C-alpha cells in the first residue's frame, strides 16, 4: 500500500503511464483505484498537469498520455516534437489566467480566476526562473517569492509583461 501523499500519487501515476497505454483520465483513475489510490477527476487533472503529461497520437491514431523526458521509458519531449516548452506554457497560462500581480519587497501576490492558481503556479515553477525561489498556490491566489530581498517588483513586472498587461 502506498501512502496517501501527493508525491506517492505522482510516483504511482508516473509508473502507470510508463507501463500502460492510457487513453483517458477515467482509465487512469481505474488503474490507480486498482492500486489502492482513490482520486477525484479534478485532482487527477491537476496531477497530470503538474507532471507535464501530454496527450500524444499513438501509431493507431488514438490519443494516449505520455510523460516528458527522463528515464523509465518515458517519451522524450525532443523526439515528440510537439511538446509545449515551459516558457511557452507560462506565457499561454499567464495570458489566460493572470488577473493581477502586486509586489512587496521579495513577495508577489498573483491573482487568478477561482480554481486556477495551481495551474499558473505550476507553470511559474516549471519555467525555472533563477530569480524565483518558489510559489505557494491557493484557489485564486499565488504567493511568488523572489530570491532577491527587493526583487518582487521586478518579478511582478515580468509576469505582467508575459501576460501582456501593463503595471
């Protein structure tokens, strides 16, 4: 039995997507349930997003879930040729989801529509900005922490620029 933690669930999803051809979220939820992991559709959708799972066309024309890069038989992004780069994903999600960004010292409060904060925070985390220490996401609010003690303003401006909004 695996612990009911997000990390354990992510590891199990990675294992299942590596071993099985999974065509849908309900199919993946069933495989997880067979392994003793009960998950809601919303949680599964977030997990797939956080893992960077992609829907790719299989040889038979059907769409399957795949994970990018790294070992374990996962499909490398470069070979697929259709994966969205982290910077492009951040740009797309910021355009769609960023409502506002305000800074104080090294902190930035980013507002999104309800339920969208985790998606944008994940995109910020995966963009691997050296000036960002990390993010914490709630329902519609993200706390972005800058490495520089006074770097919040610069991070807020950069996020607004990515979303094509002015300060």
